[in-house]
């Protein structure tokens, strides 16, 4: 019996992993990776109804085509597609390890499926898992000597994820090393196939190039924040985890040792391993590090993208484990104990890094609540528009049916002025100000829109762009008297804070000079209320504001939320310099809580007064002497007016 289990341990391991991952998928309400899941799911699910979606560049045609039969069974079907691909990728890793004589080979299955970011990505609707499958399947075919098949499979990699173009030259090199020149032309097979297929719809043989979904050599109009060159290395615990990281480094050392071996056979085998297993991992890491560092290709620094090469990284880690445990080969029990220990550590790290089953994150839970409310409200039968694809997902409606609903993604600002009469706009502060280019101030000041409902998470959450996450439902009522949406919002927020104490701690209308307010900067040129406002110009880097110790603000300085607002008047648009409205908490002169909202990202309109709001959840106070600051920072020395600066605190009674 024991010998039977040992001979078939890879089958048992693969079966257990498949059952476990299917169970986790069925139990998971949420999904890692945000709304991209839903976009891919919708493209896949409705592609048979709208065939042009099969060739949508952003959706990755190979992913949409292969996942579409699964997506007909709902989002769980889409996730099952990824689970199956992930387990198959792990199986290929096991087969490659066996051909490389890396033992115990069955551990490759566990290393792949329990690599932290890979495991959580298996129960999503994202494309990285298909990318990893195509890549490792190509490597497997290469090791088997099926060079033309390997070249054909890898040629489809860019249609799983566009980064695949960067890895194809590696296979060109690998085929050259094996002198398999006849396989070279087949590296273009996928490109030619999809170029011809898509030309019938796009009427353009070069649509793969002309419809490329991301700007490469120029900045993305939305995703343009540069990052740290070592961002992915700094977040390696969330990607690979410490045990596999140590083994990966050990695998690199083992690989280098073999490259300098005196045996030609060992050197040749190590060189193949370095090129087709290790090099794709390295090139892929460098590529995404540079893209994020230079804000190219729409990169946002998501660590999930590294999942595409992690099955190969798992093989390197397994090679490292083999090198480490060679000293135990003489003792069956020590060797078995080392195997059991590494399985425990790898699995434990995975389940401590991410929460399983996967719950809804803060934004998903909030937009879900708003969507369900709308579905059950008196407005349900009216046309509705949305900025987040989660809305039609949670309402279970066809996002592509223009009669039912309409998405406002990407540069939708002009669309809010042509909404149908009585239509409802479901706006969120993640996609609204960013992809849709519609900031909160724009919809609240629109004369035709009336706020009908407001949702926010139980605890304040800062989303993309530094905005407080919230969802607003606005109804289009043209020809009606203009609504005071700010007053409506204030009353809704007040209703949400029952059981909490809200009080004003600072308010100034800049009517006179004080010790803190330079009277020479008071102006009558532009005024929001009263007789004067305050002028910010080249001589004013920091505005007047609240600068008080926590002992002056509250005797119980825990669980405090700060609500600040100010009115801003611009003569012209703010463009290049970040000008933040800031809530900061400082201990001994050093800030340990800093929450900004940038005027540039608030899309303030020149020639009128715009209200800027900021909410901040303060952390546990380190000392009652800590200083709370609320102010405007003007590093670009821009000229603008400010008026009616108010600061309230909210805390349990």
C-alpha cells in the first residue's frame, strides 16, 4: 500500500489540490483583483451574443475564447476555468521537474498552487493564470522535444496577456541553442492567426497593432503615477512568500553551480534550464518593474501580474529544495521530515498571506449594497448609468444592453449632460474621478442632477487617486429647480452617524486677520461668503488652518474621524503641481498619519467656487501632545482663493 501511494503521490496531490481549490472558489464571495474580474467575465459571458467581444484587445482574445464556454455557467464557471488551468500548470511544472530530475517532483504541484499570489489568483476571472498555463505548456513541450508545437503554443502568449511579446524572443534563443531553426517561423503563428481572424471584423490586417490596448512609449491618460523600481521586490512576501523565496535563491545558486560544472552534459542541461525556466521569470520581473517605475503601459504596480511566471519560479524553488536536502539523503526519516516541513511552511505562509475563502473587499461590499438597494428601489425600472461594472454584475443584468444600462467608463464627463430624463447615475469615487474623469464636485454641482442616495463603507476607505470611497446615486431631473446636493449629502451623512458625536472644532470665513491668519492676504476680489476670502499666492506655501494638540481637541482621542471642507476659487486650471488639502497627525514633529486630497485630481472648474472635501480616519493617538493639522499645501506657489474652511470631528459618544 505504501509503495502504491509513493508511486502515485503526484495523482493524489493533484486531486487533493483540485478539490481544495474548487471548494475555496465555491465558498468565496469576493474575488482578488477588483473590477477587472467582472470586465473579463462580462466579455467572456456575452461574447456569443456579441461576437466582436471575442476580439476585444483589452479582454485578451485567447482568454475570452477559451473561457467563454465556462462563463455561460456564471462567474463561478469563469473561476473554475482558472482553477483547472492552475492545476494543469502545476501538473506541467511537476512533469518538467521530473524531466529535469528534480526531486521530489510532486512538490512542484504544491509549490505552484500554494505560492501566495498564485493561489488567490486561481479563484478569479483574471488572465494571469491562462498566461502562466500557456507559458509553462510551451516549456513542457520544449523539454519533450516537440519544438514546433512549443513554438506554436508560445506564439499565442501575447493573446493571453500582451506582455507575452517580450518572452517570445527567449524561445527564439532556446530554439537556436538546440539548432531547431525550422521551428522559428512558427513563433509568429498566433500573431498571423489572430491578424487574419480579426481582419474580417476590423477591416484591418494590422489590427493587433493598431488596436493595442495600452500606450507603451507615452503616458496613459489615467494610470500615470510613477512607482519605485524595486516595488515588486519590496512586495515579494505578498507574491512568493518567505519559504519559497529562500528556496528560489537556493535554486539560483544551484543553477549557477551547474553552469560551471566540469561535465558538459550538466552544463548543457543547466543552460537549458536557465534559458527556458529561469530567464522568463527574470525578464518578466524586470519588465514590470520598469513599466511601473516609468509609468508606462498603464502599469499600476499590481503584484498580481507576477502570477504569470510563478509556475516556472516554483520549479526554481524546487531545485533549491533539492540542493538543500541532499544532505538528508542518507536518512529516510530526516528526508521525509524535511519534505513534510516544507509543505507545512509553504501552505501556512499562503493561508496567512491572503484570506480564504476570499471575502468582498471594502469597495465591493459597498457597491454591492448600493446596487441591491437600487434593484429594490422605486428607481429600478428607470434607465441607469454606472461607473463601476460591479453594478450590473450585482444586479445580474447584461452590461452590453443599451436599453437596460450604460457604462460610463473612460472619459464620460460629457455624458452626464445628456442623460435621459429621470435616468439614474450610480457614481463611485474609484472609477468616477479616474477612468470616467467625473469628479464628485462635477456631479454635485450639475444643475440637472439630484442626489437620491449615498453609501460609504463603515470605516473610511481611501481609494485610487486619494479619494474617500463612496457611492452616490443621482437622478437626472432637467428643467426642475437646482438641488442643493451638498446640503442633501450633509443630511445623509448626518443620518449615517447616529450613535456618534459630531462637532465642529474649527471654522473660519477669513473675515479678519488674526494671529494665525495674515490680514494682508485677505481679499475682496473673489468671495464665497461674507466680505472676504484668503489669497494663496507665490508667497504662501502653507495656508492658514487647524494646528492644535490632541489634548485640546478631545479627551478621548481614539476612534476619531476628521471631516474637513474648504471652498476654492481658481482663475485657471491647476495642471502640473500637486496641491493637496491635508489632514496630518504629527508626533514630535514627524507625521505618522497623512491623508491628502489633491486639487488637481478634484477637477475643479476655473472661474467659480468649488467645494473640496476630505475625510480621514485617525489612528490610535501616540500622545495627547500630538498635533493635528488641517491645511492646504501650495508647493507650486499657485494663485487661488480659499474661503469657509471647516473641520469637524466624529467619534463615539
